[in-house]
């Protein structure tokens, strides 16, 4: 195994959730108030599967099978529910990389802030979103992984 000494490469990701109120409409259980989607994706929806192999989302234990493993893009989980909680996101990289999985945390956001930032109330049907931008830095990557990163 040869590492690229002194080199590091960064790749951007966006992770987080959107949520919309169900307003008593279709949904799982009667007490569910929102439909939400948690995702890990590339900037401008660029394909990230050349360096990310799979993503595990650990939901609140009130969900059936709370550990959701997504093996191919889009790396996302859509659910319905009634409450906000912390989601543990574990990113597994391309096995060629030899990199250990990376753990991120996201607080699932269902409820809007007081207003839209301009003093107007949040429109009832407007999706609430909470996304973070991050960069994954690969320090001294293995040469074959370095090649894959460079070619994509
Ligand atoms: C709260 N600490 O009390 C949080 C927990 C859990 C939300 C929120 C489960 C849905 C289902 C669901 O929405 N859990 O039972 O399928 O606000």
C-alpha cells in the first residue's frame, strides 16, 4: 500500500433534512405530523458514490428498524413522525480507500423558526429545511484512491 505523502484532497458534502407538515393527510400513524427526508448528497447533486460506499442513518428508537443502511445513491431516508431528534449519520467510504467510517450528527428539524426572517409568519405548507455543508478531507490517501478522487 502506497500513500500519497504530504497530499490531502477534500470533497464537499451536504447533509441534513427537509420536512413538510402532513395536516392530517396520508401518513403512517395518526399521531404523525410530518413527512421528512434526511440525506447526504453532493453539491449540486453531484454523484458522490465514487468515494462513498454506503451511509447508515441511525434514527430514534421509537422507529421500527432504526438503523437504516443505504447502499446506493440517493443516500437518503424518508419517514413520517411527530418529533425532532438527533440522527447519527455514519458514512462508509469506498473500500479501496482504507478510510475508517466517518460519523456525523444532524438534529432533525420539523418546526420552523418564529418567522421567515423578514418578520412574516412561516407559510404553513412551506417545507422546513436544515442542511449543513462540510468537507471531507482525505489526508495522505492511498494512491489508488487518490486516482479515483482525481478522476471524478
Ligand atoms: C421528543 N425526544 O420527545 C424527542 C423524541 C421521537 C420522534 C422524538 C416516531 C414515529 C413512529 C417519532 O416521530 N419519534 O413511532 O413511528 O420530541
